[in-house]
C-alpha cells in the first residue's frame, strides 16, 4: 500500500469512527446521560440529587418537554469506581449516543473520562465534585456551583472571624481527599490559621477511630473534614467519642441531611458549607419553585442535596430551551458558552467561552436541634 493510500484509509477510518459516535438528534426526544454513584461511598447524597433532578425533568416533560421534545435520561451506576465510570461513559456515548452527560459524580471518575469526552466533543454539565483541579478550563466541562476551594476559603474566613487559631484536618485516602487536603491547608494559611494535626481515613471509614485519635490528641479548636457523605458519619462519630468541644466543619458533599439521619444529636453543631440557596427559605424565588415542584412530583423530602440536583437540571434545561427545537451537542455548547450573567430566581450564574465556572456562591450553615440547618 502506498503512503498516500495508507493516509487516505486512515482518514476514512477516523471519519467513520467520529460519525459512529456522533449524536443523532431525534425530532421528539432529547437524550441525556448520567454516570453516577448509586451504590458506592457517595451514593447517599447522589440519590437525593438524582431524585430531585428526575422530578424536575418529569415536570418539564409533563408540560410538553423542551420546545416540543421530551427529555429522557439514561442513568448508569458507576459505583464510585473509576473503571466502572469509564465503561458507563463509553456506553452512553457510543451505544446510546446521548447529547451530553450531566450531574456526574466523583473527582477521580470525572478526571478519568474528561479526555475521552473532549476527544468526542461531548459536553459534561454539572458535575457534583468541586475539586479545584477540575476548574481548569476545559471546553466541554461546565460547573454550575462553587468549587471546594471556594468552600474552604469561606470556612477559613469563618474560623478566623470567631477567633479559632489551631486547626486539625481529617481527609479521605483518595484523590479527592489528598487534593483537597492541599486546598484546605492553603485556605487556612491564607487566614494565618495553624494546622496542628492531620490524618487520613479510608473511604470505607474502617480506620476512622485511629485517625480521630491522632487529631484529637493535638487538641485542636476546630477540625476540617475533607469527606464525602458515606464516610462522614463514621468520622464524626469517632471524633465526638474523643472530643465533644472542637468545632467540626465539612464540605457541602458531606451532606448535612444524611449526617443527622445517621448520627442524630451527635451531628448537632457541625458546620457545613453550602453551594446552593437555603432550601427552606421560600422568600427566594428559586427555592419556592424547587419546593413546589417537589411537592407536585411527589418528592417528600426537601434537602440541600435536592436543591442542588434541582438547580443542575434547571440550568441545563434553560440552555436546552435557548438552543431551540433542533438543539444538538454543538449548538448546546454554543448556547452555554454565550450564556452570560443569569439570575435564576435568586441564584446567579454565568458562562463564557473562556470561563465555565458558573458560580462562586457559598453559605455557612450549622446542624441544629432536630437536624434543622441554621444559617
């Protein structure tokens, strides 16, 4: 085979491969995909997000869909596992030919599939991870909420304001934990707060008592928990058995709702950063809309995680509406890139071609009596 014929054959194979992965738009349906942890360490919180997101999609479809097209979501369980994530994303893109992926979970999982999604020009909207390394600009990745760096900066500001000086950190033995340990240390140093002890915990939480003992021995005034929802109750329980006085603070993915369900009053006083509006404040229009939609769709529990799931789906649907009846992967990306400043009933976000970090909104809440979140 001549070099020219070889090059032509290689190009044809490449072109056929690209066409095989192309999303074929349906005149009556918008097909979206999810690779989400429904049985692994982040599953307790992810199920709440998915429940609210699904409820909103059902409400949209009940009103005729988006520009006459119903939304269908294919959700696959990645079990919080990187290899499972790669397999599910391959299925969604190559077999199901979804328009895009949204509300995906897991720092390591997202990192593993980003090159593949970028190569195939598939947009990924609304990952639940706020890890800082994923905030570097990627033309196919869009964030609807603040980063963990933003959350940790808010925590450090709060600790400085209330006079805390000596801080401990307990973090997960994972890519999520180790990266955000660095972000926590940087945020605390920025407020001249001293990290006097730190310890790591397996995602299973089996060694939480040993980690708690290491940090408690140093007698910190506050402890920052770099954990996800499945592991957090074991860490909090282990630490409170040794120290009832230190302030405990966690990232939004720790999930205040589930922490209280697991621990009851042992969770009281824990401070949680939040990246969405307070979901019980009906004076904020987007919150009232969330509550009303959940009630209409038969979802009984109002929660922070539910508010996040609702926002993720709501912002994406707004972009699909703007894209018109013939919206495709390519036109959806153009719409998102040119969103500009938006105020969705009290929640502000913006996307530009060079900045896909939609929001920096962070609030501080505390688990109070009966598990009620206080601001």
